[in-house]
């Protein structure tokens, strides 16, 4: 059995973006994008279950690449996307409460889908249990780990009161269970998983004192503050970030230059 947690943007979107924005930046990225799509399409039939945290295109864009998979997605989001077919599974949360979360559904042993409205009306959290740890794939309850520690909501939500309840439930769960917090749009998600880093809300990671900061020669790379994408001139026709047009946006998500910071 193989699981997939959402998918990326639809391939047609990336192709249309490249067609509309005829600059060396998008042409240089085009080959890699096509290769990535080929990998998804080639391996898609091996996946038996896809657990979708929410409906946005950067999480659902290539669901069609998995024709034999059962797709688990919140009913409101499935309806909004007009998803149809016997393979579309709208969880009923028949298992009831999962610890302090009111509604949960067991997908397989050790993997649970948790109703977590707010970011979207059909938002879900996935929790996997292994070796005494709880791995929380939360979609975008918070975009960054810093927001979790500071008890700040995501910058995107359809239902603000529900989003507040969800974040409160997440923090309560983390206080009582050793949780590895896996964010979608920050490199910390990968680092937390690799290092099995358990969240301690009472002891957030400390910033380095100024005297311990090592200054290095500028790399020319810039990182997106929303999705964590790294712009590297070497992978974009050797075009410096500073030389991009002021109205430049990243091809697949339309995030503008103002959201990037030096890496």
C-alpha cells in the first residue's frame, strides 16, 4: 500500500504560465517541470490512497494522475471542486473523537484523518502514529512553525472562528503528545521529519545571538516567505533576482518579488 499526501499544481497550469510569460526564467525552469510531471504520471498508478488536507491547487492539482487511488478529502472541499466518482471518499469521521479533536477517521492502523476546519471549510489534518511519536501533517493550519509557537493563525482562511478553534486544538494536542510538526511551506517541515524533532511549545527555538551569526558571501539566492521556494540564479538562466521585472511572479503560484528574502 502506498500513500500520497496531496499533489502539486496541475501540469496544465505550469504549461500555460510558461506560454504566457515568455522570459528566460520560465523557459529555463520548463524542462525540470516537465520531468517532474512525468515522474508523477509514471508512478501515479502505484498509489492506492491520497489523503488531501485541503482543496487548494498546490495540494490537489494532479489528483488526476492517480486514476486507481482512493482520494480522501473533506466533503465541503470535494463539493467545491466538484469531484465525482467512486474513488472520491468524503470522510464521515465515524470513529468519533481522536484525543481532544472532536472528529476523526481511521484510514488504516496508525493513520488518522482529523476534521480541522478553518483554512478551508473542508480542511483536514493527517496524524500518523509511529514508535510513540505523532506525526502531524497539518496542511496550512499555520504556514510556519514560528506561527505555531506564537499562537498565530494562518494568513489564509475561509472560516476565521473555526480556524481559531482548530489551532487551539492543535496546540492542546501538542502539549499532551510528543508531536513532530510537519509544515507544508517551510523547510522546517523536512528538517523536523528528518531529525524527529518534537515540538515543545514552552521552549521555542532560540534565535542566534548576533555574535554567533556567521556572515557569508551573498549567494544571490532568494527564498519565498510564503511557500519556501528557493530562487537560484544558476537554475534560472543566471538571471539575478534583482534583475527580474518588478511585476515578476513565480510561475506556478503567482507569489511576487515582495514576498522573497535573501537566503
